[in-house]
C-alpha cells in the first residue's frame, strides 16, 4: 500500500506565489486608476503587461490548494462543517466590515446626494442593489448589465466568484469517486 503525500500541509513557496498574484493585481489596479504613474509601480506595470492575470493565478492556486485540502479530508465526519466554518471566519468578517464602512459613508457626507459614493470615478453608471453585495452576486449583475461595479467595490467581483466556488467545490469533491 502506497501512502499519498499530505496535500493539506502548508508549503511556504505557495505563499510566495499567492503574494506575487496579489502584487500583480494591486499594481494592475493602481496602474488602471493612475495610468500615468511613474516610479517603481509604473515601471513594473509597463514592463509586465499581463498583470491582470494575477487574479487568474490566484484562482488557480486557490483551486489547487483547496482541492488538495478537501480531497485529503473528504472522509472526515465534519468535512463540510470544518470547511465552511474556516471560510466564514477567514473571509466574511473583513468583507462585511468593508461593506459596512462603505455603505455608512453617506452618513458622514450629508451634503452629497444619496448614492454618490457608489459612482465615484464612474459617473452616470447605475449602481447595483445593495443586496447583491450581501449575497456575493455582483459578478452576475456585472455580466447581466454590462456595467462595472462602483469603483471602491470593484475588486469584490472576484471575491463573489470565489464564494460561489466555495459553495460548489466541496460537494463535487465529496461526490466524485476518489479514483
């Protein structure tokens, strides 16, 4: 009987790849907001025109790592509970804190019209209903309407995809035969 390697063990090199993916996305967004940037960020952005692929790299890496963890623990009695509890504790507190701050912003600026903060840098673009952000459906509304998200909430489309992936992948891995 051959033993399989523990795919759930932490590999420091993958943290480095994850960091690279995050930096690629940050530099891409920073360069998109400020197209004429100079210095190190500008040099990196002009030297590496494919920085937008950082999101793809992050998705692939997440799928690989989570898939390995789920496959390793699929026989566990608390398979689903452990997976979803970790996801909830890791992602939702910071996400909902960001959403709360974002949607409370108008209270600190009563002189502006309602909803002004939703279209900062994107005037005359309708905003999505607030519940879309609560249920991680902003990517679907973006695809359906053709509109981009409010500038400050723009990066949340990828988090929505990640959350939708989390809803499906544990069941697929659990149901598909090990072979």
